[in-house]
């Protein structure tokens, strides 16, 4: 019999038609909190050319499924795949790609996956750099620095602070797309 995704090993075996776990009071199986009409709405918006709005719906769902109180890994991974596919179909969504990487970075750091969080920050900066968006690259670097500041009790205490600061200064002094 299946187990509740939130009780994992601690809870009772549940019948497959169970809607609420008697142990923790949440829907026990992956995807139970997802409304398929949200994905349909996202797909409709994308077909109509509203890519950012389509992303916004999927991103809201991803955030809901990675919430600290309701963390449905399996469904979150599915939604993340839908988001990544949307980005592949519409490479112009640079700001949203960077935003999503930074959201993943924050989530990973919160859960102690610091190396993976750093990789997400580096991916965000690479996306911005390849799109010739130093403003977004600087934003990603500053978000990374903010998290490192929290981790190390001040930005100046983070490993490789001098390199970080030099890079930040170079990005901050360059011409940005927003100045055009």
C-alpha cells in the first residue's frame, strides 16, 4: 500500500483512494494539490502568445509545491520540467529564466543544498551574460551575495569575497541594457 509523501516511513499505509492522511492531515499523494486547469490555462496563454503569463501560472504552481509547509517533490519536478520546456520553446524569456534560477537557488540554500544553490546562481549569471544582460547578471550576483552574507555572517566573511567584490564592481560599472 502507498504511504503519505509527507509522513514517509512514519505514517500508516494508505488505500490508493485516500484523500487526507489521518496522520498529518494533508493530501497524501503527489499531485493531489495540483489543479490541472492551471496547466491548461498556461498552455492556452502560451498558444495566444502570452509567454510571460503562461510562465507566471506555472511558476506560482511550482512555488506552491515547493512551499516549506507543503513540499511535493515529485509534482514540483514535473512543473519545473514544464517551465524548462516553455523556456526552450521561447528563448527570449531571459528575465524569467534568470528569475527561476534565483528562486531555485534560494530554495536549495534553504534546504542546505549549498553547492546546488551555487550552481543555480552560476546558471542565472551565465544566462544573463549570454543574453548580454549585465543588469540581470549583476542582480543574480547580488542575490547570491545576499544569501552568502546570511550564511557567513556578513558578505565580507564569505569565501572568495575579493573575487566576488571585483566581479560585482566590474558588472556595476558597465553599460546596462536598461540605460538604452
